[in-house]
């Protein structure tokens, strides 16, 4: 518990989206900014083939979002790319004062 709130570090087993995850340990992790934290290591079975796999999630989180598939059945990340700034339409920002009048 942190500040009276339950975190994932308190959990032993989690059911997320009708899939059961069992905690098998923790490991240290260094964030991009250089600060350290702990990740929980969780085991579950692939929803597609049933193979056992491991995933990691923050121990400090109050909620859980695990991976649902093994490495062989994960979908590649579909990243949304921002359009080229030169081709973005210009949208002016409208500013209003406290009375609701446009400045």
C-alpha cells in the first residue's frame, strides 16, 4: 500500500478482461529520466494458443493492464504518426476573457 491505497505490489493474482495473471516476482527498472522503480513480473496463458508467457507491469499502479498474447501472437504496434507540420491545417486559438467576450 502507498498512502493507504492498494497497488499492484499488493496483488498475488489478478483477473483482467477474463484472463488470470499470477505474480511470479519483481524486478528493478530504470526509467528514461534515470529514476528507479519496480516492475511486477506476471504469468498468464495466451488467449490464442494457450502458451504460458510473462509480462511486466508497474508495481506502483493501482490498476492492471497486461499483455493478452504470447510473443508469437502479439500484433505489431500500429503507431499513429503525426502529419508533416507543413501539411497540418492552421487552427487559430480563440481567447476569451472572464466575461465571455472574445479578445
